[in-house]
C-alpha cells in the first residue's frame, strides 16, 4: 500500500509542476540568485539607479559628491575599481599619518630602529636614516608589500585578459580582503555600510592630511608639531646622512 502511494506521488509531481508558470519559476530563481549575490557582497546589491550603484560612502553635508563626474559615467566594474582604489589608498594614508606623527618630536617613537635617543628630524627624511641603520630594510619591505599585494590580487582580482575584460571578481566586495583579526565586521548590510562609510571618511581625511604634512615638511624641513608650536625646534639637519 505504501509502495502504491509512492508511485502515485511520483507521477503527480510532474503534473503539479506543470501548473507553475515560467515567470514565477524564473522570479524565484532570480530572487535566490540575488540573495546569494548579496551575501557574497556583504549584503550590497548593486543598483544602477543609485549613486555609485548604492555603495556606502555618500553622506551629509556633501551627498553624492562627484564634481568631476567619475561615478556618473562609470559602469559597475569601473565603480568597483574606483572603490577598491579609494579604500586601499585611504588605508595606506591612515597608516602614514600615524607613522609621521608618532616618529617625530615630541613623541619620537621608533620601534624598529635604535634612534630614540637621537633627533632625526621630519619623517620625510627618516628613510635616509633607515638606509644607514639597516641597509636591508627596503628589500624586506618590498617583499612584505609584494606578498600583501599578491594576496589581495588573488582574493579579488580576475585573471588579466579574461573574456569579460573585468578587473575585479563579481563576488568580491571592493576592499574586503578577509582581514578581520578582531572580528569587528558586522553581519548585516546596514551596520556594514555604516562601518564602511566611517572607514572611507577617515581614509579620505588621511589622504588630504598626509599630502599636507608632506608638502609642509618639504617646504621648511620642520616637523609638524614644530610647525604647530607644540614641540621645540631642536633638529640639526647637518646631523643626517643626507643634508636637507
């Protein structure tokens, strides 16, 4: 009897499925595909009707700030490339600002080199001192940076010369290389978008900040805190391996 029921059910299933419209089936498939795509992109679903396809980063008082129209004329792949570049440059700039401020007077914190007892001046000249103190440092640094860039490329970049001629993988969210040792990444798009916007804003400010710091130190050869009047001007340029 049970076997008969199984046979009847198996025969009925194709008949029932015949009453499901192709539109409903395709809609369900599209919805499932969209959900999976959003999950791969931290909840972000690209929307061409929104600024920058709906990527986080636009906020008051200058929403949709794009004076040169880069976002307006860009397709999805180009927008993702722009955001990848902006995020990466912002992170490097934030590290650079911290590096400049903590290694100059009055802090003069040099964790990698025994120069704490010496005044080696503005951070733009510290690489001269590094070459003297540790000649191999730049080669090691190049290997570290190269390894980090290779890892980033393998994570999110397509093979050069691919058929679709795109730079970033479709399931890669710009800047999300999977590095989250403290587990701070939110698990929903609303909180992720807020955190991403904060990172972008800090990165944008840092890019402007480090550009100003470097320009100022190139002009007068003084540390930033010295320019602000927060540290004494005790640096003697003639003490460096290369005279400023």
